[in-house]
C-alpha cells in the first residue's frame, strides 16, 4: 500500500473513532447537573468546546485543504474552552463565576491560561498527568500560529496548491490533539459534579480512541504535536 493511501485510510479511521468519542462525551455531559450558576457556566464552556470539536471532524472529513486550514484554527479554541470550563467548575470564586457572564468577563478570562489551570489541577486533584504538564507546551507551539494565520500556515497552503496534496497526517494529529483536550475538559468538569461514572466513561472512550488512532512516527520520536 502506498504511503498516501495508507494516510487516507488512517484519516478515515481517525474520523470514525473521533465521532464515537464525541458521542460518548455528549451522552455523558448530558447527565451532569446544571443546578447552579457555576455549573451552568462550566457547561457552556464544554458545549462550546464540543461544537468546535464537531466542526473539526466535519471540516477534516471533507478532505479539502482550505477546510483543513479552518479546522486547524479551531484546535486552540478547544483548548481554551476546556481549561476555562475546568477553572469555572473547580477553582473560580462565586464572584468570578458571576463576572464571567458580564462585560467584564472577557478581561477576567484573559488571565485564565492553560498553564495556570494545570498548576491548580495538580494541587487539587493530586495528579501527574503527562498530557497536562508536558504536552501543552509543545501543543501550544503548533496550534498558536493557525489562529493568527502564521507563516507555516501560508507555506502549507502554497505547498498544497502546488502539489495538490491534502495534509492527511497533520489532520490526524489535529484530531488527536483536539480529542485530548476534549477529554481533559469534559472529565474534570464531570469530576467537579462528583459524577465519577461519567468521568470514567469519558476517559475509557478516549483510551479506546487512542488505541485505534496513533500519530505517525518520524524517526525515533512520535510527533504528537505536529499539526503545522
């Protein structure tokens, strides 16, 4: 099997597994209580995160480079939505939760970055999650430029036009990165509601996805963050 055909099949499998994962997450999140403003606001962040995730799978499923460019740009909003949802659910004060839904909310949320939330999560949950502490730095390098139409994005578009080649492997990487942060956001919002069964279900669904979909290895390293 030639390399491009293999990549096409890998992308199709990745999309299929991501759709299964999304279904599991949506089903679990529907069970979470929204009986307080804190939980309502957290659920809005998670719903927004899932909207972006659905858009990414749709856009990449079209296998058009111009759509892939838009899909890559949605990875960062997934990360932002995930960690802001976790912050609201677990760490924000009551006043901060209220402020989030006012005109002053934008200023407040500007200070809520993934690194800050990760540090809080490590203390609160006594976790040593490699996805949280290690990969966020590398992931951020890759996804940041796509939000602002970085130089790499322009180079990739030019290359695609010249070679008429769809970026299958970067698309798979974008799906895996997106799924990782969907897992983090939905799991730790579920934990805040003490709905551990939902959190466990989401983690297992993500583990199943990763058991079927892996990043193509380059040399001795797995370039899990290379979407650009």
